[in-house]
C-alpha cells in the first residue's frame, strides 16, 4: 500500500480490553494513526494490531445485549431468505454470541469465530462453529467439510481484518456460483459526515468507502451488486456481492459511488479537513467536561464501549472528569476502562438521580438508551455531530 497519514489519535490501549487493577502495569498500548491508500482510496491504519491481542477468549462485546441489534438481524434474516434457494447453506464470519445465527436453521448454518468463549457458546447452541481467524486456509477447510455456501454473511467483521485480499479471495473460493456475500460495516462517508472519529480503534483497521471496496473486491473476483445504507452503529453500508462472472449491479451501486465522488471521499483534502474537525471536537469536549466539574456537577459515562475508549484516551479524559461508567454487560462490571482506568459498574448501581450528566459512550444506541432511561432527570452529553448537551 502507498499510505499517507492524515490523522493521529495518539497512544491507545486495546479498545475492548477492560481490565482489573492488577493488570494496569502490563497493559498494552500502541500508536493509532490513520492513513489513506492512494492505490485503492482505502482509509486504513498506518500500523495494525496483532489480531490475537484483540480477539481471544476474554472478548466481552455481546451483540445480543442490544435489542436494536437483535431486531436488526432478525429483520434482515427474514428478508434475505427470499433470495436464497430453499435448502440454502449459510456461513457467518465473526458470529460473536450468535445474535445473527439464531435466526437460521442450525443444520445448514455454520460459523467462524476467533473468540473461544463465543465459539463455545454457539457450538452449544447447535451451530457448527470453527474457532479461528478467517482466511484462505480456514475457507478451504470449511469447503472440504461442508461444501460451498449460498450466503456468506459478516456484520462489523470485514473491517476488522487487515489483509483484505486474503479475506475476499477466501470468500470467493467458498461462495456458490449464484451465492451472495453480504457484509455490513461502518460507512466512511457517514463517519466524516457526523464526525464520529470514535469509529476508529484497534478492531477497525479499515473504515470502508464503497469506492475502495469496489476496487479491492474486483481484483479478487467479486463485484458489488447492491448497497444498502443503514443506520446501525451510527451509519453503515450493507454491501451485497456476487462472483464477478454472475454479477449484475442495481442502481444503488452507481448512486453510492456518485455520492462519494460528489463528497470527494477519495481525496486526501477531504480527510485532512475531517482531521481538523476531530481535533476541534477534542478541545470542545474537554472544555465542556471541565466546566461541568467547575460547577460541581456529577458526570458519568453511559456504556463501556470501544468507541469511548478511543475518545477518552485521545482526549485524555479520566476519572477526574468522568466519575465512573455504567454498562449492562456483566463481563465488564467491576473492571476498569482501557487506558484511562475509569471504574465500570452496573446501571442499577450507578445510573440514579444523583447523576447530572451522562456522556453517551454508546451514542449509536441513543434512541434505545433514551427510551430505556426515559425517567432520567439529568442530561446526556454527546460528541456527534458536534459536542453538545442533549
């Protein structure tokens, strides 16, 4: 790759690496810088974190903890079945705790999951799960075991894998001639539009544009046939792909490519302007939280997320400004946030009338949070699209 750096988010920890006090001393950090590849227009990290440091038996993010995501996958699963043969075979790459899998017949649905804790759970649910990292070797193993797939699906996973050529060629190998490869990941144009720089962390080595994907997929024998723009995770694209020899694109592909051209997504100047807005957001958030502290207000964070790890470490926000974080995930409670070590407790213990302000660490689920916490008398704080009190 011919990469040029446009954004430096500083020294960062493993974003999902929630830890105990005795782990502070040996915590892993790396330098998070983001670049632009001139060859493909891909936005990607300058250096990649070793996958096994992020995805292992202690991985804590559970998709099924969110009602929004459960409904999202249930709705899509019901819809996509009309495009598949009656006795279809499905493979999910990055199956997490089975939030997508449970919508499919376990006899004809298979999974790949590198995190041993989740692979064990989905195997126990009856879905044959291969515990490992996706690539050419694992694709060949599954092909030998169960044959080609009518649907290969991945949600918030393709952008996790540094080597995209190996990733996509492995999909092409296992996909049936009339099969679909469908994947969802955060949208570059939406990240820039709402200034959600917290989409960038160790697990997201790439933030995809349709323009970049179009180039990389085609050189691996695959072509985009449809693009759905969705609201999940703060703005994502669902990319529908087929083998190039069997692909016929609908109007959504050309429309998305044209929109990205109009917004100059494939140009470095656009990314440098985005970087300036990120730096301004850091200043504005720090100023707001300092004012709250000066006024004696109690400020917490709602949601111990990978996104908030990026924000807190980049903006140097610690427990001097945010007293604690509330989160519903049992595996995170009683631990500390990566890098800045803010304590994490359950909402039952910490989200109470004494709280004046709650920073939305999970801003992409703000609608679900506001509905759940409709009796909250304080105010929420967000940084998207600008720093403000809601």
